[in-house]
C-alpha cells in the first residue's frame, strides 16, 4: 500500500523530493520568507534517509 507508513522506513527519498525540498528552501531564504517548518522536515528526513541527500548541496 503506497500510503502506509512503517516505523522502519519513515521519510522520503528518491531522486526528486529531497532535491526539490532543498531547492525550495533556497528560494524561501532568497526571498526572506520563514522556512522553519520546511527546514525541520528536511532535517528529520536527513536522519531518516541520509542516502537521499548524497551529492546534493546543503542549504
């Protein structure tokens, strides 16, 4: 089931969502918007799926 969540595999990985969330954080920073919620989501996901961010530039 695609919408189910399992304790052993929380978070999002793949090629697009980690890259896109980091890019969106950069846009928010550049325009002066608050980004705390999205930054917290990315930080939590980095702990859950560290391999998803290999090769991506940090914000």
